[in-house]
């Protein structure tokens, strides 16, 4: 599980919070940075892995000197122009500034929110009613390594989600916690039948449908992660 204290994790979180990202959005932004920076959470420059040969490689790129930099690779002059205008920073005469952690974090968060990288943006994959970590890879780079990054996002979500004060419930459970889950599921359009505090077949089916829509394990058990996701929809932290 990725540690929360490596590199500039907290800086990215601060900007994601400022942008009013939900917990799943924050988790996906962190997972993207974790993957794109080779697990360092430090800004990287395109072809960094080539070591001493990297600069020679970059100079051959069609878009040099506006090559990839940051927590997610900002490339092409047009994208540097857009980012510079949005952030009020000169990234044309000084493209190397995209490597500054503060600027790199803002590019990552604003770019994912507003669709700078591919035209796809956070709101295309994260809504009040669904979370799609796998397809969200299209925000940055098509479907490349989508499943691996989705798995990392789930790990971040687990760390970011407060432990809910509700017990694990499943088919056969009864009581106030079941009623609470039924109310939350029903509010999102899932058919649970009467809100009666009895975890029966319809509540079980609704739970599994919800879990699938959220890319969770559809086991019908409302445990910490499912509770956290349900409650995030109730509070508007989506």
C-alpha cells in the first residue's frame, strides 16, 4: 500500500482539497502521480529513466522543449500555453518551471479536473452515483495500465476514508444500521423495498448493484469501504 508520507503526497492532497475533490477523486489523483512518477511522488521529466542520454533523446522530440514534466506529463506547446494562462505562470519562456512541485501539483489537479491532458476530466468518471477508477485512466493516457492504477487508487481511498461508526452488515442482518443503508441506497435510486431494517434479498441485490457501480467487490457485505462510499454520497463528498 502506498505510504502517505512519500514525496509530495500532501502537497497534491492540499490542492485536491482546494479543488473540492471527493475522496475517490483524491485517491485517483494520487494513484496517477504515484504511477507516473515511478512511485516517488516527485515531479519527473520525460525520459528520466535514460539517465545521461535523456536530454539528447528529448531534443529529438517534435515538441521539445515543451516535453513531459511534472506529476503527470504536461507536453506540447499548446498545453504549456493553456496551463500557464490558467495558473498565471510563464511556462513558455520557462517550461522548466513545470517541474516545480507547487506548479506540478496544480497542473495535475487542475488538468485532471478540467481535461487538459486528453479532453477527458474527473467528472466524466466520478459522480454522485458511480466511481470508475479503471476508465478514469482516459483522463491521462487512454487505457494504458488502467487496471494497475485503479488498484492503487483503491488503496489510497482506503487510507483517505474515515472509519465509519457502523458494523458490517449483510443478508440476514437487522436493525438501525440496516435501515440507514436502505435509506442511503434508496436515495440513490436503488430498489431496496420497504425501509424496514431487515437485510433481505432486495437490499442484498441493491447493495451488489451499488458495489459494482463503485468498482468495489460486489459481495453484498456492507463493510468499512462500502459504508465509506455510501456515506460520501450522503454528505456530498463525491
